[in-house]
C-alpha cells in the first residue's frame, strides 16, 4: 500500500527479495477512460511528475506516464497505447506506442538515485511525443507507431514481478503528478 510521505507526496515500496509486490498511484479505476477524466491525444495531454528513486534495481520495473489500460504490468509497447518513462531492469527508457504491433523506445541516461527528478511527457496532437527530464528534451518519437491515439490515463507503477531476485528495498517517492490537456 502506498504510504503518505507528507506534503502531498506518496511513497511506493517493493522488496526486491520478496514478491511479487506491486504498488501504484494512478487515476481511480472507477473514472479511468471516462471522457472527462482521461487524456485525449488530440487535446495535447501533458503528464508531469516529480520522483525520487532510491535504487534502479535490476529486479524491479517502473513506469511513470500515460497508458491505455491501468494494471499491474509495465506497458507492453507492442500491444498497448502508451507514452511514458520506464525502467526495464537495465535501461531507463522513453517509451510510446499506438498499440499496433511495434512501439518506440529510446534508452536514456539513468537518473541519479536520491535526488528529485522531474519527468514530463507531452503527446502533441497525434503528431509526436516529447520526453523531458528536469526540463531538458531527451527524446522525441514522431513515427506513427509511437503515437497513442486512444484515451490514456496516468500511472506511477513499481513492480518486482516475481521477487527473489536479490536483496534490496526500492522506494519511489512521488511528488506532484497528473495530467493537463488543452480544452476540447
């Protein structure tokens, strides 16, 4: 269960040695995909969050961004429309997909463990997806395979899948997170 970390922050935690454990902060399932609450790619959604990660552990997966289907698994860019940042156990990546069988991923420099990092994803009216780390543009996906076209909801996800992969507790503190979009 995510913990209140004070001043509007939430702390997610999984133990890499036990498992499986999954923690998420996301839009409520009851209102996910509701027209008023979901981000529509035509309206240029902007996902912005600040996170502090204690350990980019090889046995823990992370996702911060927008996705078609909220759930326990990190988005599969081959099959799910999404745009966000993920940690796949060895690479910190910008990922996006139209769910049509390909998707696009760009390996990025892994942020430092400990300090707060600002992550931002902007889906520009079904033309391209821009990814920013601490206000710096780090990747642009502008092929059709990398641009979501359906309503997408926001999520911060921490998942150790099966656990037992090694010692270590991974904490992710989430401060300020959510989506803005242009009016219809």
